[in-house]
C-alpha cells in the first residue's frame, strides 16, 4: 500500500525532531491553529443556512463594520487558545487590546497575533476567506508580557502562516525551515501534507491590486501598474490581473504561481491599509522562506520597527524580481519603464 500522506501533527513533530533547537510548544500551537481552521471552515461551509452572514451592527477598532463571521472567527481563536495553555498573550485585528494569560507564563513564552478573518467583504458572496497568524516569543525571566512585547519586528517571528477557506481549506506555515501546505480532508478531519517545501517562482505573470484606487496612488505606483499592461513578449507582459478581495487567497495564488500583490501607500494614506503585525509580517515570513520578497516599497517589511499593535504598512509581496521592479518604480529609479 502506498505511503499515507503525512498529517499536520506528524509532519511538524518529525520536522521538530530534526531541529534540536525547536522547543516543545510550537508544534502543539500550530496544530491548535489547525483546529481553529476546522471549526471556522465548518461554519463557513453552511454560512448561508445558519443566519451568520451580514453584519453585527458594530464597528471594530479599525473603524470597519464587523461582520458576524468576523466575530465568530475571533471568538473561535480566543476560545481555543484561552483553553489550551499554549500561549501567554493573544493579539487580534478585532480586539483593541491584547488578551494576556498570566497563568500560562512562564511555562509558555509564545504569543500569537492574528487576523481571524481576512477578506470580510467576501463573507456574504461565498468568495474566498482566510486567517493569518504570527508567533513571537517573550523571553523575559522577571515580568509578564505586555502589549509592547507583542509589537515585534517581522524578523523576530518564530512561526507564521495562514488558513485559506477556498474550494479546499488549507493551512500553510513556516517555522523558518521552508514553507509547507496542508489540505483539510473533511472526511477524516485531518490536514494532510499536500504542498511540501513550496518555492515561489522568481517572476510571475499575475498582478493583484485594487485598481479602483488608481487615482489615489503616487506617480511611481501608477507607472509600475501601467508598465505591467504594456505588450512586450520578452518580459512576458502584459500581466494578468487577479484580485479576490482576500489577501490570503491572492498571496496563496502568487506563492504557488508567481507574481505580485500590492496594497500600496496612497497620497492621502501613505501607510496604506494592511496591518504590519498580523498581516504583512506573517505573510512576509512565508513568502521570504519560499524565496520571494516583501517590501513597503522602500524597505523590507520584516525590518519595519513596530510602533503600535495595529499599525498599517504599505505592502508589495510576491516573486522577488516582480517586487524589485515595483520598488524601482516606486523609488523613481525607472521613470521610463
Ligand atoms: P477586509 O477583511 O476588511 O475585507 O479587508 C481585506 C483586506 O485586508 C485584504 O484581505 C484584501 O486584499 C484587501 O483588504 C481588500 O481591500 P480593498 O477592498 O480596499 O481592495
């Protein structure tokens, strides 16, 4: 009989066994993120039948309308992690303040930051959704983590990844030893290894951006997107536009096939829309581990020094050559294309 695909738990434990430096709690933490994914996927599969679509009537800390599924996804993350003792702090896009678990410290030093439901505008139209997570460690011997301990540079992440609720439910993660993808088999309730050691092509032919914002962009961003549309077979242009409204879905496509996703800064909002700590940093770690690049347009995402928990950052992410091209346009180094 052929080899049965590796489950998430077995794969992570095997990888951890190979890496003497890894400490115990991380595999369990990642498996628990997988559990959150199973619980949320179950709701999403029947969302139209459960009266969980639409909005709650609330506005979140981001000033955005809260969808019922945002709240359900956030509650699922918090409930799973307040019960498993695997983290000493949680930070969520949906919560203004972090949730601290002093009872779990110092047994566990891990802290989890997450966007519980990415792509909320897609909830009622059965379009792709995701979740993004980042893990950092709190090393102090003599004090509990506070909010400032969560605001760490992307280079300090010990793990990161995402859940993708698409035609399949997938979990993609990295602990700094490559990027691995698992597909949920709903029949047995297990994530099975489906994409081992993902590597992103150095260049793609897809760009993913909301062109409705075109008039808000600085000249360099406009010039780059216009450049992608010019016919030139030598540089495989024009690129194809693909934009789902879900960062996770668009970045996943680019991770596998190559290309670039952009949510650039705007003249009136130079910081852009996406969050550094629980959107840009985790996806930057995944994409860099797969051989790609993630930039603000002027610097590496993972080198950005955080100032506060929910800070925004412009994001260009994907194939290294595509992101470098975009940076050169944005930095005014290629006015002529
Ligand atoms: P929502 O979760 O509020 O829908 O935002 C989704 C997102 O953060 C990211 O997943 C999308 O790529 C991007 O914002 C869509 O933003 P626009 O609707 O402004 O293009």
